[in-house]
C-alpha cells in the first residue's frame, strides 16, 4: 500500500511489510549498533586491564559502569518516550506533530546533558564511596568518572538522535555512526593509555572524543534530510504538549532504569565487600554479560518502534503478531548465547585479566547466571512492546516491585542467613521470574492491545 503525503507516494514497510522480516531487518542494525556502543567501555576495560592491571580494570568497569548507568540509563529511558511519540505520530502520518516532537526531543537531550554533567562531576566521589569502592580503586575510578561525565551532552544528543532515526524506521545510520566513533575510541585508547601512559584518564578522554564524533554525525545527517523530518536549529525548542507526552511515556521508563541501577549498586556494594579480586571478576564478567543484554535489549528496542508505528496506525493484529514472533526469536537468541557462554566463557574472561584467581571467580559467576538469562528475556520483550503501545505505568510498577524492591530485600537479608559469595547473585533469577510472570499476566489478561479494528 502506498500513501500520499503532500503529493509524495510512500511505502511504510514497518506497517505494511512481512512482520518477521521487518523485525529482523530492524533488529540486526540495532544489535550491531548496541555492540559498537558497548565497545566504548569494553575497549577501555581490555586495554586498561592489560596495560595497567586489575585495580585500573576495577576502576573502569564494575562499580564505575553501574554508577555511570545511574544517570545515563535514566536519560536513555527518558528518551524512549520520545522514540515512542515520534514513531506513533509517524505511523499515523501526523507530519506537524512528528516535526515538533523531533525538535522538542533535541532540546530535551541538550538540557539533560548539561544536568547529567553537573550532577556527575559533583557527586562522582560520594557515589563511589557509598558503593564501598575499594581504597586502591577509588582514586582511579573517581578520575575516570569525572572525565567521562564531561562528555554527557554528546552522549545524550547521540542517544536521542539515534532514537529519532529509529522512530521513523532507519536503524542503519546510527550503526554507521557508532562503527566510526568506536574505531576512533579504540585507536585513541591504545594511543593515550598504551603509548602516552595517561592511565585511566586517557581511556576516559578517548571515550569522550568518540562520543562527540557520534553526536556530530547524528546532528549532521538529521539536518541534511529534505523532508519534514529535517532538523532545523531555529525550531529546536520545547513544545509543552509534546514534552508532556514524552514524559508520560519516558519518565516511568527512566525511573525504572534508575531503580534497576540502584539495585545493581546495592549488589555492587555487596560484591566490593569481598575485595578487589571479586570486584575485578564482576567487572570482567560484566563485559561478557553485556553481550547478552545488548542482544536482548536490541530486540526490545526494535519491538518498541515496530509496535509503536503499528499501534499509531491502529493495526492491532500486527501488534499482537509482532509481540508473539519477538518472544519466539528472543527465546532462540537467549538459548544460543547462554549455551555459548557457559561452554566457552572462560576465554572471554581471560580477555580482560591474566590474574588466575580473578579468572576463576569470573567463570564461576558466569556459569551461575548464564543458564538463567532465559527468565529475563520476556521482561525485555514485553516491556518494549507495552512501551510502544504507550503503556508504561503498570510495567514500571511491576518492574520496581518485582525486580528492584525484591533484590534490595534479598541483599539486605543475605548477611543473616549466608556469607557465601555466589548467593549474592541468586537475587537475579528470583526477581526475573516474578517480574516476567507479572508482565505476562498484565499483557495477556489486561487488554493492553485493543481488540477492535483488527486488520
């Protein structure tokens, strides 16, 4: 089907194409893009761990990553509201609303970038101290994080810009932007850390420069568009009505992300209590764990946009079919990654450290958690789908109670019944199972997708 918009004949594959093909076409560029985005910190960890030792590795991974995600993750959740609003407007062929939403989103990302920079620089050390960061790691972690947060504006603009591209069905350009910037990051890591011996500061500076490049590319290509989606700096301002729509969807997602991170900070505090080897092992495991998260998250992001456009176009049967196929794909993907890591994860841990005790501990963590990743998969798929439908409040409540609160209760109670290190991680599968069941009940029994107007 072709739709005339201002005399222009257009075909929207997301609302009209073969569903499973659209999921895959949209998923793979997002997956690769997420992979290259994660390479920012992974490159830092590999190079820093090899050149500077386990204290520096713990400084750029583990607790540092968790603390950074507290602020950046909140914004990424918030920006998902913009992606949903733009995708629904685009699917409904509402041109003026789409244009206003794009410019409001860029204005919002700039404001949030400034706020994250200020908060991050001022509160880096208190956050790390609160997390119980080991004394031999604290100075390095503080320096790394403060420099990292100086690049927050570029980070927020890139993430928002990528969401805008994805909202109208273009997941390829953000991928190319990240490939370029990631390559720059790795080269600069080797130059600053390996050649100029700039310690962890060099890794942070390399990350900032690469993020600035990705932000410039996003803005440049948005400004080069010839249609109603073109970015014009003269129009970058907050539209209060559209901001309200963005916050209605994005704020619960941002709060959910922040509370996820708070629960992970509490986990990190518990891990830090077992010493530097435990912190380094968790940091190394976290880089491999990220491969699973970025894969399943990419599927969730793809579903948000595909569901959003079809929901905006009132194609509710396509919405249900998309969700069903995504759950099947997510199951296959999770089983494949879990099996691979359980069998060969040791070599992955060895990329980040040569310390045998750290390697052994990292492998033990990996083999405990990899088999239960399957219990998390439905959470990401259903949350992404419900977000695309504009349903965020109830999923946020489910996630906050079923995951965040339950983890906190588990960790606060843990010292009273066990001192075993691996028991720290038991809170993951328990909380995932409860949250997944609650989300499934809400989706299947709560009529989140209307039954009328089936197409």
